[in-house]
C-alpha cells in the first residue's frame, strides 16, 4: 500500500515541476491527505494489534486462574498442577513473543513472575518483576506494588541488606500511595529479627494516635500492628 502511495506522489511531483505554481499547492494538499491517510492506517493497525494482544492476554489469564485454582484447592494433584502452570507460562510467553509491542507486555511479565513463584523459581520471578516495574513506570498504580514485592523477594533470597534498603526507600517515598505496605513489611522484618524498637519506630504510623478513627480510612495493617505493639508496651 505504501509503495503505491509513494508511486502516486512521485508522479504528481514530476508533473508539478512542469506546471504552474498552483500545482505545487495542489501537490502539497495531496501530500497532507496521504499523510493523514497513512496516520489513520497506522492507528488502525495499532488498534488491531492491541486487540489481538488483549485476546491472547485474556487466554493466558484464564490459564493462570486455572493453575491457581489447582494450587490452592487441589494441592495433592501435583501432576495436574505442573501441567497447568506449564500451560499458563507458555500462554504468557506467547503474549511476550508475539505481541512484544503491546502495552500489556509488563503485565504479562508480572503474571509470568507469579507463575515462577508458584514453581519456587524465585530468581526468575525477581528478574521478570524488575522488568515489569521498569516498563510500567512510577506513574502506574502497580509500580510500587511490584517494587514492594521485589524488596520482599530480595529478602527471601538472602539479600537482606538490599531488600531492607528498598523497603526503607518505599516507606519514605512521598509519591508512594501504598507506602503502608512497605512500612508493614519493614516493621515485620525487624520484629521477626528481634529488633522491637526499630519495628515500633517503623510502625508508628499504625498506632491508634496516628490512625483515622474511621475503619474505612484506617490502614488494614493497623489492627494487627497495634496488637503486636501492645505486647512490648
């Protein structure tokens, strides 16, 4: 199609060079028309491509939900669990391979990371989550969720210093609307390691004095934290 457009434009250009000035104006208008048409065609192509990606992603999500059902509801059916996890991983991998230009790519990576976690392949999950977080960017509501999970995986793999450092950054980040999550897990880390003073400092935001009176507005972490803090008060 584009080759045909180029040929038509080339013919108009050659003819315009032999005619009056007004023909240049006509040629310019034609170029504008073809430019708009080309842009519309490209936009149509992008929409169609994204629709195909959405269908593939939806199929992959169905496979993931099925595998999760078996993991939770039928933990003894090891062979079926393995098969369903394999199918789910293959489906999300297909999204990544065949729809690499889609906006759904980072989310496919995040779900693929979850599948690796279910298979206890933590390092693979960590790598995929890092890619997903980088691709969605800090403006996405999922960015800080991914970053919190990355910090927890670092701790789970023995990289405690780096994981704790990441949680501290997430707690202090004023742009992080989910900083309560990071604060809870950071305090929990110190609590489980016997540093109750540090845990109490991190959990200060969850104290009765600092929480809204309304249950709807208060943090869901607050009741559990307050119960623990009473143990050391």
